C-alpha cells in the first residue's frame, strides 16, 4: 500500500514539473520569437526581420531644380562651400556646418564663420578656384552675386543656385529651406522651423492690416532708393502685409532712385529704412538717420507718429533669405505695429 502511494505521489510531482517547464518556454517564446515564428505572432519586428518590413532607406543622391538648371548631389555631403550668406544662415539654423565661405564682409550675425577653422573661398563675385580645387567640396551653394561663376564652379562640384524669387517670396523661401532639409536629411527640422516662421508672419500680417501705408527705402552714399512689392525687400508688402504707399515702383535690383521730396509727397504712415553704408562702407557714406530725418520727412505721418523703423542691414541686406534672418526680420518689422 505504501509503495503504491509513493508511486502515485511521484507521478503527480513529475506532471507538475513538466507543466511548469512548458509554461516557461511559452513565455520566453512570446518575448523573443524564433526566426520561424509567423509575423502575426510578434508585437514588433525583430533585428532578423526581412528587408520588406524595414523603413525605406534614404536616397544616396537627390536632384535639385534651381534657377540655373538641375543639379544632382549626394545626400549628407560632408564638404560644404557657400557663396550666399542667406544660405549660410539657413545651414547654421538647421545644424549643418561648412568648410569654406567668402570671409570678407561677413555679416555681424554670422561672425562665428570668421574663425580660422573655415577656409576663405574668395569673394562673392570672385571665387578662389585654385583653393576650391584643392578642397574638393561635395557641394557648392551660390547666390545671385556668384551666378556668373556657376559653370566654372560646376566643374569642381555640384553647384546649386539659392537666390530668392522675390515675385513669389514666401514660396521661394520655403523651397530653399526645404532644399537644405532634403539634401542633409533635415526635413523634419526644416518643416518645424518654417511652421514657426509662418505663424509669426500670420500674426504680424493681421496687425499690419491696420498700420496704414508703408514705404521701404535703402540709403547709401547719401542717396535714397525706394522698393515696392516684388522687390528684394518684398517681404514687407508681400509676406508681412503692409500696404504699399506707392504701387508704381519698378522692380529693380538697386531700387528706384527717390528724394526726400518724394517721401514727403507720398507721406507714408510707416517708413522702413535699410542703411547699406552700415555694413558696406562706400564713397560718401553717411548714417541713414542723417539722410532721412530732415525737415521734409519730419512732416510725414511716419515721423510724427514715431514710425520710422531702422532695419538691421546685416539681416535685410546681407542675409535676407536666410531662415534665421527672416525670423529676425519679422521681429524688426513688428516694431511698426507695437
């Protein structure tokens, strides 16, 4: 009898142990499915998942369409050369470094690029081709001032023209920022920055609708040039929404030559002023305030209401079109509605 009871107890213990082992094996299989397990059995793809289950690989090169043609460039290029300060500003904002740039007259807001670790690539108008050939860049970005050297630069490296199309300012700015994002795998960052910029523009535009009529002028060498919609300073009217005091101004690179009498006659409610001489000294240079604030202009609504806004030429003249510069330009223009 005792022997029979002992055999029964031994059998029960064996079954329990086998059940426990089976339970542990099932738990291990759920946490780490074997390669032969069906896809529906796993909660997330394992490292051994087939290529079709992985995210698509980033392209090794992209084709960029720009004002001077189309250019193929490899993604995430390492050696970047820039001949456009607006593009340099955008690259910096998105965390992309460069190896060379024109170091003469670097804008104050980009003074960090004066460091000796950056090569001097010549000037905006005269690239140092010998140095560029030695550097062997992966991509070269240029602006309008370097456009004539495009063919020669293209022989050295893929070259992309990044000038703004002022006839469609907002679209052109977004396109240029997205080009940088696409080339350097910064699409998400570019989209986020553009969204923040566009939100600030929308806020300013709403306020600018009640600011009256505006005029933007540039002073240099004691002379005055006026700019209207579609011009190099088009953002004032076309993006920020300030109503132009004169709709007949021609779209000219150097603006329309005007006088203080013209300003007095147009009598703007807001007068924006860019002082070119403050960043590019030239013959007859004089501070914009001395040129603008005379007895004639003091009779305008802009002067009487404290609405003559002096804009920072580092942003407006040298780095306009740059992502960070444009963000700062919104802030400066907003002084007119505060």
